[in-house]
């Protein structure tokens, strides 16, 4: 069945689900015909091969909107999922129903270690694991009467905003695998080297029974961040030159992007987008008797899009009828790093985003792994570091700025001021009515920074006011908490005098204030957590949940709410902070 010796290696992952279609992704042990059976119908796809691994993505079409039915996976006619011995409910495919309030979960930054006392002591309780147990009804929440913790309505989507896997900070289990196949005294040491190691890393991340069940029954969307490849990925031109001078970087980036395409990106796309994808089109066109080997094609593709990022778009957009538009941005690979044209998004990517930031939907959601609205103090320090590195204080300042940028990760939107201002103006135009009907909210959804918060934005005094809520909602980490010292440092940079001092530093290098002002509405907090969002007409509600060990039952943590934030239609926001860490 689904043991290490069985034909199903990984999955099934339920990926993009619309009102009449769905996609189910699997990795198999051998070349095979994979079938998904639902409601008496069956859909099939043959596997394709990448570096000795076999994958299939089965597309289901002609489904009934708003339907909810169990499904099963067969490999060469033999049922392999669900496991009849599993304590979890049978997986379902629930199609979207136009007009039904959208509910989604989101978060980022998850390491894969055990769920026993040792793992929880070193990395905290896995919020995804606790969330899965709660949705499955296998444990009761800490507050059973809290409607936000009820399991009668599952999310329509879970959005993973980066660092689903850590290629550079490996766990004990991953290091054991690496040591079994090569000498870790040779570069890149305990970090990942090739596709085989990425495949094992994804297997560690996605085979925990609770998380595996969740991914099989809740649709998912994903985008990478730096640790999917390496810390500080594309921070600066000098960083990239330093990496390319090593003996191992080329293999890492090719394996990282190739594996990301297979394991994460492919399932983000609609059926028509997959058919138009330059690599997947080969899978669809293949009709020979032998399994298609994509290894060379995918490696060449990954090499090209790393060197020429304008030739491929990792970003994507989804419309949920007129209720919401979800725009998920690539804020890593699409960066322009030449100092004279430094940008978070290259010109084509920025123009694509400009086309998406339009009226006509109730809510605009923009997913970007790194927060658009960072704590004000940190934002100004990042702007200062960019100006310093660009030569505002001479050559010495340039060297100091580059070192500081890497040392404390000063590489978010604030460190790409030109792009930050352009995107800010796009949002301001939308929120003041210059781009069609004004939505009820514009919300940036982000992770990366290992703390969570909500910020509210406004325009400066004297400028036309925003006619809608512009928010930044952050959920990080799912499971990779900051140390106590780093929590304190983050809090210092988030409150008090840090904001004015950062602003003063930015002004010392003649960085303008920018077109937006913002402040914390809630937070920060540092729990491992998962965020939930629900839309209802023009209203928006957010809440964050974490896992809590009760009676030393480390394997079965219970859900507890961390914080909540709500904007009812035409009303001031309502906030409720429930616990501190």
C-alpha cells in the first residue's frame, strides 16, 4: 500500500481545485498508470521520469460545482490510497461553489523533525500537524466552543508562502541520508547537492501521516522562498557572484528549480496553463510506449530560467468568481540585481502584476513570501542599507552595507525601494478608485520573517485617502521558531524608537519616505502557527492557530487560537489577541 516498499512513494497531493476540475499529484516507485476514482468515474495519467523518480499529475474534469466526494488512487489498477488502516477520514475532493464565502489557510517556514518530545523541544509544535489533527476530528481544540476552531468547514485552499523545505539547514534525518551517499567534508557539506537529495527532502516533509492526509484532502498552492534554494537567495549581485564562484552552486540551483517545478509549481497551474507550459506540454504530447524521461529537458530549463529569469514566470493568479483575486508573486527568482537597475520584480514581472492590480473583485489578495509591509523600523533600515551599498557613503559604506545586508537579512521589499514605490502606487491607484471599482480590501499575505502580525496602511497627510483597507498579514513560522534572543531583537526593531531611528538612517542617505504609511494593528507574536482567512461579502476575518501539548501527549497536540483580526463591511477593525509568546 503506502509503506516504503509500496508502489506509492509520495502523495497524493490535492493541488489546484476549481468549480469543475481538480488535479492530484503523486510520486510512484515505478513507471505506471495512475488513476483517480471519484463518484464512479475514473481519470488517469501515465508517469514521467526525472532522475530516476516517477511522477504523475492526474487531471479530473467535468466535476459538479460545490460537490464533495471521496476519492481513491490506483496504480496499475491496484488501489493504493487511502490506507484502510488509517485513523484519518477518507480523502475528499471538494469543488468550489461560486458565491460561497472563500476560506483559506496560509503560512510559511516549516522544518521536518519528529513530533515527539524531542522534536517539540527543539522546534516547537508543528502547527500544520496540529491543524491536520484538528480538521480530521482526531483531537478536540483547547476551546471546543470557539467557532474559529470548528471542523465543519474545511478551507478551500492552503497557501504555502515559502520555505516548505530547507535545502541549507538540514535536519538529522536529512544529514543521515546525505552522509549515506557522499562525503560531507566536501562542498556543499550538509547542504543539498542534487535532485536525489531534494527528492528525499520532500519525502521527509510530506510523509508524516497527519500532514500527508491534510495535503491529500485540502487543495494547496505554493511559492518558493530563499531556503527552498539557499539563505539570502538573490539578495544582491555580489551574493550571486560569490555563489557562482563555488564548485557546487550550479548543481544546487538547477536541482532546486527543477525539483520545485515538479513538486510544487506544476500543481499551481490551471489545466490550460499546464497545457501551455513549455515543459509539461512534452508530457501531454508524449504517446510512446516508454515512460517519458524529462531529466535533461528539465535540467536545461532550470539552468536557463536561473540565468535568464525573464524567460519564465513562476508567479500565478487565481480568480474566485468576483469574490476574490489571489495573485501569488515570485519575489526571489524574478529579481534584478544589477546595481543600476536593482528591482524586486523585473520589468516584465512588474508589468504583469500591474495588469492584476485592477478593480472588479471584492477582495484582492497578494501572496508574496517576503512581507511587503515590514515593521517600519526594519523597512527603513533596509532602505538605508540599499542606499549605503549603492555608494551613498562611499566605498567603505558600500562594503559595510553589503556585509550588513547579508548578516541580518536586509533583503525584503524595503531593500528594493524602486519596486516598493511602484507597487505602492499600483495599490494606491486601486484603493483610490483610479483602476475601476474599489475592492473592499487589498491584503498582502506573507511569511519568511519568523513572526506574525497584521499591519494597516494609509497615505500620508495631504494625499487622497485610501477608500479601502490595505493590509499586511504575516504568518511565520509553521515550525521553525526564533530563539529568545532573536525574538527580543525583532521586537526591538518593531516597536519604540527603532522606527524613528530607522527613518533617520534612511534620510541620512537621502531615501524618500515613500507613498505609504503603516502601523501594526496586531502583533508581533512568535508562535509556530497557521493563519486562516475568511471572506464574507465585503467583510474579512483573519485568525491564527497554534498547536498546544496537553497532558504530555506530544504526538497529538490540540489547536489553540493565538490572535484574531476582523474588518466587517464599512466598520472599524476588531482585534483580539489571545496569548503571548
